[in-house]
C-alpha cells in the first residue's frame, strides 16, 4: 500500500524506517505545516514533499499516517477520512473521548479503518505474557499494579511544551502504553478511582535548542488510583513525572495461582518474570521471538523496536477485510480510560466507562512472519 505521512517531527524517522521492517507498505509522500521539516524528511527518504491539502488529495495514496502533535490528531484524522483514505495515527487518538466518538462515527460511516498507536503491546513481551495468562499459567487474574515514574520530558525533547498541556501529561503520553497493554491482557475497564497532583507549576527546558525557556504546566503531572476491569481484576496505578528515582516494576499481575511481572510496555521486548504459587521466580526471555530480538541501539544497549507492526497488521487486515489489532474500538476505549483517570481525579468521584472493546487476539509468530522483512 502506498502511504503518506503528515507530521515530520521527532518520531517520524521511526515510521519512515519501519517500511524496511515490514513488506506491505511504502511511504511515498510527506507533509508538515513546518515546510522545512517536510523538506528535510523528503530529501532524507527520497520521497515527494507536499503541503497538507495536496497530500490529502494525492490519488496514489490509500492511507495517511498522522504523526502530528496530539492537539492536531482529530483534525488530521477527520480530514484523512473525508479524503476517503484510511488513517493510522500516533497516540492519543484525540484530545478527549467525545472527539474520539466523532472520529469513530465518521470511520464507520465511510467504511474506513482508523488505527492508532501504541502498537508496542503487539511486541514479544506483551504477546508472551498474553499467551501465558490465556493458557492459565497464573490462574484467573484478580489484582495488579503499574508504575510509570520519571522526572518529565523537558530534558530530552527539543519541543517539550505539548507534554505539559491538555491531551498529554504522564497518562495520555506514556500511560497509554501501560493501559493498552493491560486492556490487551485483561480486556476492558469498567470503573476508575483517581487522585492527582501537579508538583511543579512551571518547568524549565534543559534540552537544546530551547534550554532555559519555561513551560507553564496545564495538566496534572501525577495521577494515582485503581482501574477495575470488566473481569473484576483491580489494578493499582501510579503515573508521574514528579519522581527522580524509584524501584517499582512497570507492570505486575497477580492471579489466583501465581504472578507475572512485565517489562516496560513502551518497548517490544524484555524479560518476563513468572512465579507460580509456592515456586521461585522464573525468568522468561523474549529475545528469541520475532518482535523481541534486539534490533536497535539505545544508548549502550540494544533493544527491540518494531514500531510499525500495528500499521502493517492494519494494512493486512484491510486487504483481508478483518478487524485490525490496533483498531478504533481499542483506541477509543483506551482514550476514555485515560480521560476517565483525569475526570475521576478532578471530580473526586468514581468514573464508570461508557465504552468497551473486544480483547485483541494473540498475534502469532506465523502472522508476524508473513509481514516482517527478515
Ligand atoms: N517523540 C517520541 O519519541 C514519540 C514516541 C511515541 C509517540 N510519539 C507521538 O507522536 C506524535 C508526534 O510526536 P513528536 O515527538 O514527533 O512531535 P514533534 O513536535 O517533534 O513533531 C510533530 C510535527 O507535527 C507537525 N504538525 C503539528 N501540527 C500539524 C498540523 N496541523 N498539520 C501538519 N503538521 C503538523 C509539527 O510541525 C511537527 O513537525 C505525538 O502524538 C506523540 O505523542 C512521539
């Protein structure tokens, strides 16, 4: 499938390069409101530079990948659907659940696919843990926790403002990986309890080129609470950009017969720890799985980064007329959970979800083999 990219910023290189990992799409054009950014990508990847209207009108394209900032996601997805093209967007799907519902209605009316990141839950660690849970390795899941804690984004991203505005913050920006992983493992959420804090009202950028500039914080930087899933499992969460150091595991899941610890769901690979009741921890490596094999340098380490699998699997689903793993119902439900975490904190009331979604099917090594360029 020939595809175009709108939004040629920080994450775009990963998507341009993902066409070398998967065999069913080619990026042939790109656009950005910042013409210099679009030009730089067009030159680097040898593709056509267009403006946003031109790329939406481009008859050679069947799908637009939306890599703009969160506040532009809805506008670009709606324009893409109105141009009769499928859309795959970076997360979050939109700034709020209501906007997400509008996107879903238009996608359904038009019979077009809308997929959304993250696709890291399709990685080796997420799928291995799903397989273990579905094979009843720890019995039915009853409790658990997830912790994502750091001291923010202003030290690395060149333009970190959007992280501290509505539509981002630790839940919508990073929590999305954890929530999507858990919905993939446990199914939909029904109730949310939450409390919030904003430790610093102003952040100082320390990354280049804007080092020293201030950002006014407009969304909570810490959220803590509980997600209650439709299967009655209760998962405690702690999402914060106000913590310098900690020693919590990213995700712990407790079943009636044992426990599983998952690695950071922002990544595709990593080790899983499994302890059956009365037994010691067993470490399960995912490095021999297709989407777990380390393939990218990350500082001094090598990590598994297979971003693009969600897009590739969605394109395969379009051709084979089936629901994609990264589908609109999943991203809409995840969006409502994330918004619900903020609303529950603001209103000091339990938030009950309106939306639900089907648990995604395990992505098998055979299915990945058909999409992946080895
Ligand atoms: N940077 C990362 O590591 C990373 C990782 C995963 C996901 N994401 C997600 O990817 C998205 C983009 O993040 P980024 O870090 O690349 O941001 P960025 O600010 O570096 O790039 C965004 C680009 O979108 C362009 N843009 C903004 N509004 C536009 C519009 N209306 N029309 C056309 N172009 C527009 C900007 O000019 C900019 O070049 C965000 O949703 C973010 O959550 C980023």
